């Protein structure tokens, strides 16, 4: 049985992906920060194949605490999926250093720390890392999502750097287009004009990258 650490498991894509992984026989560490009831519901369905763990990934010590908790349970990670992310949609006048840094902490710095901390042990297990990025980092950037866009550019760069650094861990990223989740909570009439990537398709692509032999790939999925 392979062990998957999935960050942001209480979100839209995270919840859907967690269930798919569990259906496929993986043991899933369900990380969350808020909305505990979502991951508890998943855990109740798969009590022997999942573990719920809470952490504010903006805080380095809480990431270290998460690692210590898993070590105490003799759990070693085979697959890391950096899914947790936030955005800050606003006009330029409403943006400042605080809003910028808060996005970077979770979307870029946290994946860096997780890849550093867990990647070292994953080398021995020939594991894989999948970073959930966005096509905003490729060619869909916008002033209203400036912080988010820059954070995902950073995540893509981290993907390429760690892919070169680790010899026995594949490190890849998926740059998704629109996903129909709470992060993209638009009016229903506006949603009709958007070509969303179905969560079924998104989850399938992630699981394909989990088993990818190449490393350093930045794949766009729209």
C-alpha cells in the first residue's frame, strides 16, 4: 500500500481526489486547515485507509509538527500532492504587502517546505510529487489575481528545481484551467460561459502524474 499526503483535502478538488485515491487502494493522509467535517466524513468511509491531520501550512512549525506526527505513527510518504492554495481577487488598489505575502506563504513557501522535508525520505522510496498549479502561471495572468499568479509561477519553478535535485523522486506540476470549485465561485449564468475542467478529468490527470516516469514536467490541462 502506498501512502499519499494530500494537502487541502477539504476543498473541492481535494475532496474529490481523496475519494478517488481511496477507491484505488491508496492510504491517504487527509490534510486540512478548515472544514474538518469534510475530511471526517471521508475518514469515516475509509477508517483503515486514511488519517486526518490538521495544520496551518503558512506556519513552518506546524509543517514540522505534521511530519513529527506521521513519524510517530511510523508513516512514510510515497506520494506528496501539493494541492492546498488560496487566492486574493481584488483590484490593484486593494493589494498590499500583506495580501501578497499571505498568498505566497501557502501557495509557494509551504510546497517548498513540504518538498524539502518529505522529499528526503521519499528518495529512499522512489516516490513522486505532484504540484497543483494553474494556467494563470503560463498565459492567463490578470491584475486581479496577481498574487495567485505569481505564487503559481514560483511553484512551477520549484517543480523544475526539485526535479533536478532529487535523483529518485519524480517532481511534476499540472497547470489547470478553470475548476468548478469554491475558489471559482461565480454566478451560475457566468459559469455557463466557462469551459471548466471536470473534477473527474482533473483527478485522473493527477493520478497519471503520480505514476509518471519523467520528471520536471509542467503540464497544462484545460
